[in-house]
């Protein structure tokens, strides 16, 4: 074997050394080898991967706001974002959402004390069959009057009327609610363009009435109309054969002429409901002269100016005069209207159902075949 092939190995395994030195040398060699191996492992260890990038604070808030607005669009809730001072003083305090958006009677503007209730169009019950239409009609108006009458924060009620009247029962429903509300509140009626027949009737329950000089009002009376499609049905080969339990069961039918006896019965109904109308006018307008009461309750219309001259209304004017009069009657120094909450997106969408809904031929024929007694100005 050649000498000194590997100096390190030869030195470490030289058996000629004393035993103690040889063992010491062997331990040093093993320690050096261990340290070298451990250092190499540390250098070969890959670096930790970079942590995943997190959504920044601004990005998170933006995502949250977008989600909230998406929900609000579906639910009809509107959000308003505005900066808020760190320490606002009493003078710098911003109005609440209720004060900004207004409120219904159940969530009102706290400064309001006069309920303003609108009566628009023909007064009748809601017969809409559309799933998209919202509640409306005489019952909804009566409900608002009832809520205002029971509300302790409401001191007075203004009925804003622009209506030619409506069906007898619907008009009387609203009239009765006004009488009940008047037990605890002061009620003022405001006539707009038209407040005739049933629109005039409901105002008879109010404490005072305000109208513009050019308002069309009056038309104290009752009307019932029936149609006859017998000739049309004959032309198209359609014949209707009613089976009734009595001779008057199909009275007013549109499929045959009306008999004299039937006309007399219907006239008696009209006279009865007219008497109810006249009684309401006399109770509500006791200062009208008897001769004027007789002359001007024959169904004619007249202007607001003539109504004022005759005593059928109390004051000429518009919104400001009606509000001031309501405050005066209720003893309110600064009358404020209780504003209504704006319609939500859902209500606006559903309201289209009533505007685009059209009657089918069957529904139109049914309306002709079913006469109704109405306090209605027909022109």
C-alpha cells in the first residue's frame, strides 16, 4: 500500500499514536464533519414563500358597500353615505335619516303635527287583480284617516281632495272615518281642481272647507247607469238565458230591456241614497239658506267662488290657507305637515301593475252588466 494516500485519513487513523491522542483526533474529525453537513443543509433550505396578498382595508370597505347597495336595490332600502365629524357639536349635528327622508304616520318627522291625506280620482274599492299592484282605494284612505285620528302627535288633519266622487258605499266609508277622527282632531278639507259629488260629500264631515275660486264642485246627487248589449249579441249570434229564483233577480241585466217595475225599484234606491247625501250636506253646512240648499243640490256643478258665496265652503285659497286654518283650529302656533316616506323601489316597481293593467272583454262586459249606485260627476 502506498504511503500517505490521504493525509487526513492517515493522520486520523495513524495507529502509531498513543491511544488517548488517537481518540481525541477521531472526535475532532467527526465534529468537523457534522458542522459542515449542518451548514450545508441550512444553505439548501428554500426560503419561506411570500404570504398571499390580502385585500386592503379600502378594498374591503368598497366590497362591503357594493354588497349593501345591491341588497338595498332588491329590498327597497336606500343608503346615504356622508362624512361624519369626529366630535360634532350640537350646532353641527346632522339630521337623522327620518328627518331627511320624511316619515309615515308610524315613523314621523317629530316636528310634524298636521296629517296631510290625499284623495285622488274616483273613490272606489280596489278591484285590481294584478299581482304587481299595491293596496289602494277607499279602504286605504279610510285607514290613513283612522291612523291619524288615533295618533296623539297629530293635532289636525287636512284632506287634500281632487275627485269627481265614487261609489256610494266607498264614499260613506271615508265620510264615517272623518266623523270619528273629528271627535279628537280638527279636520280641514282642501278642494283642488275638482271636488264634486262624492268628493264634495266626504268634505261635509270636515270642520272647515277651503277651495280655489275656479274649483269645480257641487254635483250633489246620485247616478246609476245600466247598459244593454242585447242588439250586439243578436248580431253575433249570442243569446243569454238567465235562470233566476224571482222575477227581479236579474234586474238591471244588460242582456234584455228593463221593465217599468224594475225602473221604479231602482229609482227608489237612487232617491234613498240621494236623501242620505242631502242629509250629510245639511248637517255639514247648516248655514246655507234652505232655498239655496234646495236649488243647488239638484246635481248641478258650480265654482268655488259660488260655493263660497252660498256658504258651501268657508274660505278661498290653497295649501297655505288650508294649513294655516288647520293650525288655527287646533291651536298650533307653527303647523307643520307630517311628511310621507318616499316610495321604496319595490313599491315603485309594483305600482306599474295598476297603470299597465287593462280590462279583458269579460271584465268590461261584467262592469256593464253590474250597475252600481254612485255619488259621481259624470261628464
